[in-house]
C-alpha cells in the first residue's frame, strides 16, 4: 500500500513539472503563418554543439510543430528556420543569399532565399 502511495505521489509531481517542449512547440508554430502550407523548410544546424540532445530536441519539435511541412536539417530550401542560438555570432556565411522575414518568441528567426 505504501508503494502505491509513493508511486501516486511521484506521478502527480511529474505531471505538474513543466514540459520544455511546450514552449518550443508554440514558438515554432508561430512561424507557420509565414510559410507555405506544404513543402520543404530548411533548418540551420547550430554552428557549435549541433549533436547535443538539446539541438536534436529543437529540430524534432520544429518538425512536429510545422507538419505537414518537412523540416530538413540543411540550407537550400526557399525558407530557412534559424533557431535561437543556431547562427554564428557576428555573421553566419550559411545565411548568404537569404533575407530575414520574421522573428518569433524565443528568438527563432525565419529567412527566405533571396530570389533573383
């Protein structure tokens, strides 16, 4: 019986803990109104520490929030998402050829390829 009470209390405490992906989901969802309803959207990998769990979580949340669009982890598509902290400070050459369109809560930015 005691273990049941411990498990119930633990589950209750866990359910009250904020989920860090909730804020990310809302932030990336705000970009949807500036994107076409379908297609590829580029995602700029972090200039440093690109393979961390946090970086992977950010990419996966962007993909989930913007579905049915397909978020690809590369530059090249017409639209490019630059998550907060992804661009190299002082100018990132990977953004050459793109123009800034929008910045949403959390500091995530949307760029569009500068068409000739």
